């Protein structure tokens, strides 16, 4: 089945995450509108169909881990309260999410009251993804239809590399149960690992190795391109690092806000802050006694 994606949701303006440049936010909006306009379900391209998705019900989604339902597989009926709630909520691109913790909500409200509301594209990574879906499914009670982890996410994000390493075969086999329908490959993180450390090829005998052989796939015919990391000179600037570190040490400082304002990752802020702490004793020389 083919068609014009713009018939579902317009391609402009393209909603990209401000810090990473990822179009994931636009994809999140597109899938919701697809569910509202068609009888199809959404399935991420890095979700392997381990067994047929022959569900007889309109609610198709599953737990990724305790407390979080992933939207890599998402099916909702057109009259779903969750679907309507999500579409209505995201009409306001500056809405403050009730699934954020109280401190985050209060911080965003202060900025909104000051006339500087935070756009959805400037929020933390994943703002429009699983957290929002989970919130509304719980709120509406439709969470009761969620499949257990073993159905779509038998191998979770922290264990993703076990699928390309043969020494974990027994562990992987134990997690692929008779109920498993899909296996999520977590490609955003797995592809760089394959390209950077595995010469674009999963280890011989691993789950992915078995699957590419089963389907006659030659990894060498389409190698994963090296991930192009944007060059940002400010990240290597000691003065910028010092400024971020000092700001992060201020009483009541918000790492989220620093990340939004300077388009940096949380880990970078934490590293700068830690560097200031570790080197503080070398910055001052005690006065000499005459």
C-alpha cells in the first residue's frame, strides 16, 4: 500500500527535535493522525515481525518495561479516548505535559508566564513519544489492553547488544517466548554499535546473524553509513565548558533548562559541572605568610 504521506499529516513545517535535529517528533504526530484516519496500525521499521501480527482487537501495543508503554507498535481504534486525548493535547505546541514531574512542570510554567513558552521541539527527548502514550492510556483505562513485555519488547533497550553477540544466545532464546510477536532492534543505538565496533556485521551465530541468513541479507551490500555527528566548536571551548559548569552549580539550577537554552546534552552539562568540582581546589592559591 502506497500513498502521499501529506494526506495523513503535512510535511511542513517539519517538526525536528531542537537539540538532536531528529524528525522523531514529526513521526510521532504522523502516526497519531494515521490512526485517526485509517484502520492501520503503526509499526516502526526496526521492529522485526517474529510471528504474524494477527491480532483480532483494535488495541495493539505493549509494555516496554514497568511503567512505560512503547509506541513502536501502536494500534488504537478511531474512537479511542487515548487517541483523541493525544491529538487534542498536541494541538497546543507549547502545552505543559502533566506526565512531567512537578518540578519540570513548574519550571515550564514560569517560562510560559514570562512570555517564553517552550515549544514541543525544545522539550526533552521523547516528549511526544512513549511517555505521552503511557499517560493517556493509564488516564483513560485503555492500558488494560497492553500486551506484556515478551510480546513486542522481549529484549529491552539496555540489553539490545545481546542480539548481535553470540555469547548471549542462551539468554536471548530464553526471552523469546511462545507469545513473542515482535523484536525491537532499537536501531538508533544499535546501528552505531554495528558500524563502529562490529564492521557492520553481527557476530556469527548471534540472533541478528541468524536472521540475516534466514532472509538472505548480505550486510556488505548495504553497509551502515558512519553516523555524522554535527561539529559544534563551542563544546570544545574551555570558556563555554566553564560557563555551563558554573551555571549548573548555582542553587536551584535546572539541567533541563541549560540543555534547552544551549542545545547541549545532559551528560555534557553534568561533565562540565563535575570538572569544576574536581578542579576547584587547584583554582585558588592560599595567601603566603610573611
